[in-house]
């Protein structure tokens, strides 16, 4: 009975030591967390916070019309444009001055290539034919021209390669 009691006390002592070690680890973690919080607080003092004070509107320039004195959100030019909205992100935009714009399609000043009258006329001419005419004049594929594969090997590679099996070449 004395031996069982000794083993039991040893087990209790071991458990007590492990509990003490765990408490020490938790205390160490708590200490490290507290130190990190202090360090973060000191760093936050160094970082300048954004100034949310209202700006003087005489220095503000509108992105939509380029006039100083208002934000693009409250642009009167945007409000004047009453074009219907389409799509999920559609926002009415003031018409831009195209007097300096040169078309990449025809080279004429005054419009962009996606608005080019010559390009639009050419596209309209291509789509004006009925579907039956387009199918009748469509280029037919050559049925004899199959996609083949080309394998190139030198004479040395051919000698080193294993003998070809008949199943490798379908007929």
C-alpha cells in the first residue's frame, strides 16, 4: 500500500509541475501580448491620421468637366446630361470636345475610330446581305486537307529508337 501511495504522490507532483509550467507559458504569452499592444500604440501615434476637415472648394477641380469649384459628384454638366442609363454601372457623362481627336481608322479629325462613319458603313455593308447569301458564298473547307503531324528525327535518333510497332501507325 505504501508503494501505491508513493506512485500517486509522484503523479500528483508531476501534474502540479506541468500545471505550473502551463501557467508560466500563459503568463509569458500575456506579457508578450501586452508588450505588442504598447508597441502598436506607440506606432499609431507616429502615423498621421487623415484630415477629414472640409476642403476649400476653390482649390477643387471637377474630373468630369475640368472646372474648379465643385466635385464631379455634384457636376452641373453631369446633371444636364439626361441620357437614359443602361447597364449596372452606367453614369451619364458630359460630351467631350472632339475637335482635337483624330480617327485611327480614316485619319479625319473630329471623331473616334469606334464612331467612324466609314467603318460603320463598311460593317453595315457586310451585314446587309441575307444569311442565305452569306452561306452560299462562304469558302468551303477542303475535305482532303486533314490536320497532320510532322515528326523529325535524325539518323542517330532513329537507330537508338525502339522498333516501331504496327499499332503506332493507324491506317
